[in-house]
């Protein structure tokens, strides 16, 4: 059966107004990839799958929520959408707005957005504004301006973003036949963890697919939900989760509690280490933030804080490594140069 995008496939399960006019890039339907090598590296004895959200049209899971938010905005007659972004929301909003014929404006924290994300937003024709402040400052600004003017806010405060993002939980259950025992994922502004939990609960009520325990992972330098208070100057290489005041923090804590899971922090070193390990062992290259869920999982399993024997675990890898190539290249010396001669090549590689 041909695939027509998320609203076509799951629209009847999403709480969207009737005026919604679907705008799709055929997002979603991402693979659930078995990660045998990585599971073995972590000690083995359990099943591990990667939900590779980097394979969405603009390279991150944000497209799931954006198809819903922009479709609603278009149907309502909006002409302009706006968001604050650590990068991926910007690229996604810009792409869906372009497709819908809407103007997009994105606010990014100055100097804290990976090159590939900024380039995407510009390529899709967004008006990009840098804010001399944090993501949290940018989010406060767009919330204010969208209340004052008729500009549609498409951050995950927008309820339709959450509706759209529930579809990832539906897909996991459809693929596995039930919910996994554990779901681990990175947590930034906490829209995604909120969506997954809502999605799993809805599917369980509808199809008795069961519920996972949820392991949310923040970066240690941006871990307000672990510390129990906002972080004024969040710092982490995982720019997509460099957020000190998560808009849906309460809901994230609730998801962790209700699911008998938890929210923990991983250091930048653990995150970058997992990013490399995942690429080298499985051929899956994700951006740093996307490796946070797995980094947290590995730490918990390694310290025997999490019983995984015979369990089925899904790790959500939220965005593609191509968005943030600098992180990899800046830590390595540039590749060796040889003259175009066979003996030189032999000497270099044999
Ligand atoms: C947005 C984003 C996150 C964090 O998701 P939240 O919904 O803000 O918690 C994690 N990883 C990537 C790649 C993202 O783009």
C-alpha cells in the first residue's frame, strides 16, 4: 500500500480540528533497526532496537509534529509560522511552511545551532533571527509575539505538535506487535517524551499493546529535571537538548513516574562516546543529542541499575549525524594525503 504520510495513516487517532489541511513530506514510517552489536557491547541478553528518526524528511523527528502543526495552521488560514529552535525545529518548520506556501520565521540562540540545521532553515527560505541569549530566551520571545500578532507558534507548546509526535509510539507498537519493555530517549524541551507517553497510553487503551517504562536522558550540563530546578546557563555539546527550562518539564516527570521509569543525566563525554560507538558498531550516525538516550541506557545497564535480561528495549535516535558534522571532524586530525601512486596507497593502508 502506498504511503501518504502520517496524517493520512494515523490522522483518525490524532486530536486535530476539522479545518486541518494536510501538508506532508511523507514523514514518519522510520525504521526500527535491530542493534545486535551494540546490545552485545552493553553486555547482551536483551533485545535492542533503534528507532532512527534521523531518516525523516528534514533529518529529525520534529517533522512528525510539524506536519500536524503546519496542517492545522494552514487550515485555519494562518499566513506565518514562528518558532524558537535549537535547530531541528527551525529546519522542520521552514520546510513544512515552504510546502504549505506560508512564511516562516525562526529564532535561534546565537552560536548554539549546528551548521547543518541553520543551513536547512535558510535553504527552505525561513527568515532566521539570532537571539543574543539562550533557547529559553528565544522561546519566551516567540510566545509573546505570537500572542500579540497573528503569527502561529509551532513550538511544542502547540498541542498539535504533541499530537503528531504520538505517531512514533504507534509505529513502534505496530512494528513490534506491542510496546517495548523500556523506551529510552533524549529530553530537551520535553515535548517528545510527553508525546511518546501519550501515544503509548492511547494505543494501549485501543489495542492493549501494553506500556513501556520510560528512561528520559538529559545532558548533564542541561539537566533541570534531574536537578529539580531550572538551569540558567545550560551548556552541552548536544545542542538539540541544551535547554534549561523545559516547557513540558512537568509532563516529562509525570511520564517517568507513571511508567515507573526515570529521568537521568549523561555527561558530554558519555554522549559523544555513544555517538561514536553507535556509528562504528551499527553504521548508524546520529547527532550528539540523539545518542543521549543510549548513553544513559548504557550507563544504567553498566552500573546494574537497570534489569534488562530478556527485555525488549527501543532507543529513540532523534536526529541525523549529517546535521552536525563539525562535532566529528573537529575532534580528528584530517585524513592523510598520499600522492596518486599505487605504492604510496599500499604503504598508507597495508
Ligand atoms: C528537539 C530534539 C530533541 C529534544 O526533544 P524535546 O521534545 O525538546 O525533548 C532531541 N534530539 C533532537 C535531535 C532534537 O531535534
